[in-house]
């Protein structure tokens, strides 16, 4: 079973593309040395980022046009 679930992750953003960008940007930050915001026993930056998003530690805001 995948953790966190896809069903939960869909509730965190308005589209799967937004989720993808959020995870990619946060994973890049983790690779560059920024501290983890969650305590999970995982070493992969993308997986860490996904867990942070699932725990509402990483969010996004749309720019007004």
C-alpha cells in the first residue's frame, strides 16, 4: 500500500499537476540541504516531500492575476 494514499493527496491541492510541482520543488530544497519538516524514516527526497505535503507542512498559494 502506498503511503500517503492518493485519495488523501488529492485533497491537498487543486490538481495533480500542482501536487507534482509542490513535491518536486520541496524535494529540490531537501537535496540542497534545507531541513526536513517531518520525522519519517525515509531517505528519498521526493518521498519526504510527499509526507510533508500530506501532513500540511507544505502548502501553496495561487498568485492573483
